[in-house]
């Protein structure tokens, strides 16, 4: 595997918007400031400013995707929840189609070979936004990462799944990619966490998660 493949096997999120109510207009803030959507090492997607209080539910495209990806996404869900992002894991089957939003508050994962034939090493996420929050998302994970002879490492598989899951809840690629005290860049920048820890989001992603939560103040609860 060449160095370019080793350092970049996850793609940018493919952002989607719903036809109705998808325009994000932040209400006026009495203190003269609006939601904060970016900072050093982190950035939110253009159409997403906050996270809904209703939990996002993880489902799977089919039984094979559920079997292969559950050991990973159960840890993703636990780490997101520990950072205040309400995500729960289920065994539900929710088939996905690229360009079509899954049901409300559902993130559906699909394990498939070469989901983007034009970029055979790519995985990708489509995030649907409604009223400034993630409405739903689909995550396509390239099953070739597990293929015999492809020489992808376990840390790379983990990084891609965590990276794409970050897109699913509203994170984008940061404008700047600084290095933290451990010498690591944000996971949403690149595949940089080469050890086999279960927890993989850095302080930069954790800051973004906190902003998704604190930005709720600008949007009245129903």
C-alpha cells in the first residue's frame, strides 16, 4: 500500500439537505454573537450548528453490515455519548441509498466493497440536516479494508470508522490541523491515531462536540 493510501483513506462527507426547512438561519443573540461553528483544529458542517436533544440511533444497511461493523460502532456510540452527543446503538436494519436521507434521527452504516468505484479506497458519509441539526445520515465503509492481501491496518480501519462517524453527527474537515501535546493532529484532519486505543477522538473533536451542545441555546426547544 502506498504512502498516500496509508495517510488518506477516508473521504469528505457528502452533505445533503432536506427540501423543506433546510435553510439554517440563526436567531438573533441578545449578546450580539451567534453559534460558534469552527475553531483551531475543528469545524462543523455548513448546514449544522448544533445537535438535537433527541438521540441519534445507529442502524445497519443489512445483516452483513451489522455483523462486521457492530464491534466498531458500539465503541463509537459509547465515545460519542461520553462526550454528550446522544447516540444509541441498535440492531435495526435500515437499507440506505446514496443521495437519500435515512429516517429521522437514524445513522445507517453499510459495509460494502468500493462504495465509490471512482475512488476504490474511499469510504464516505452523507449527512442530512434539518433546522441546523443532523436529521439523519448514512455511512459507507469500504469492506476492502478487511480484504486479504490489502494490508490495511486495524488502526486505519478504526480511524476511518470514527472519522466518518464524526461527519455523521455534524463535524467537517478543519480549516487548520494543529498538533496536540501528544504530537497528533485532529482525527477529522487525517488518519493519525496509529495505536489501538478504543477511544480515538482528540481534544479537538471533543471541543467540536461541546460546541454542538452549547450552540443549542440559539435554537428554542420544541
